[in-house]
C-alpha cells in the first residue's frame, strides 16, 4: 500500500535541471572546459561541490585550483543559477505535478522532497508548492549524497513511513540508484534506456502520466 511519495526536485517538479546545466556550462567555459548535455547527465543529483570536481576532472584540471578558488567558483555558479531562478513562476511547475500533490494531500499521503539542492525551499516558494509538501530533507542533514540512499531514507524516517511503502521519483541516474538502494520503488522521468539501466522500475517520458492512480498501481 502506498503511504508516501518522495520526490526529487530539479527535473521532476520543474525545469531547474536545465538552469543548473546553463549555469555550469557558463562557469566551465570561463575555465576553458567544454561540457555537453551527455556529460551533464552525470551531474544530475550531485551536490554543488562534487559537480564542480567532476567538471574539473572532465577538463583535465583536477589539481589546477586551490580549495579557496574552488569555493569561489562554486559560489559564482550558484549566483548565476539563483539569478536564473528569479524568473520561476507557479506556471513553471511541470504538467500534472500540482494536481498530483493535491490528490496526495486529499488522500492523506505525504509528499516529501529529497533533493541535494540548498535552493530547494526557495524554488518551492516561487512555485507556490511549499505547503503541499510534508517535509523537505535538508541536504546537510545526511552524510552521503546520491547515489547513496541517505536523502530518501531520511525523508521516509521523518514522516514515519517504511521504505517498502514509499515510491521515489527521479530524473537522475544517481537518484534512481539512491531510491533503489533505499529499498523503494523507483519511477524515472526522462530517458528510458539510461534510467532503466540505473534500476528504475518504470520510466515515464515526462510528468503528465504521473497520477495517483498510476502510483497506487505500482504499489498495489
Ligand atoms: C540537485 C541537482 C544538481 C545540483 C544539486 C545541488 O541534486 O540535480 O544539479 O548540483 O542539487 O544544488 P544547489 O542548488 O545546492 O547547488
Ligand atoms: Mg533531478
């Protein structure tokens, strides 16, 4: 029986995965590193600092900067990203998401956010979705990021529901791995082949098919 749905944020609730890509691409260009969408798949779900490290390794510059310089770069990326967030409005919520959250609320099934992003509360406010979530896991409250299960397990624990009664929803390969490591059913949003390879139980091309009826059948 379905007792909770634990959502990733960027790329599941709204298109902010694209904003992260734009902001990283700009920073990478400033460093003389080219990144494309295929490489970006490896950054999805990954923390700010770890993403920067991956970009530097990708560009052959893993040892080129001091920790202080890396801090400054990560901050520069975040400032650009936050400036892109200023345009976010409730209408930017992905199709069907608000309806699903309202259905879950009506049925008394908690919805939780398990995102690595420190900007999650601001994004939920901009989309006017804050009160539709029972809990937003603070990314700093867990030791390990995705693909480790910690963020999803912390979310389930907070609302007092066992992983076996949860469904996780993710657009990132690392996120699908995290959901499966947590012992939950994993719904992928996006490209079927990659997300299935990461262990997704089912993959939808976008959020339009993500209804309470669909989720309940998965956990029947
Ligand atoms: C999510 C996104 C990543 C992002 C991370 C940290 O996991 O998928 O692309 O790097 O959050 O986000 P933040 O907003 O804290 O930099
Ligand atoms: Mg995501």
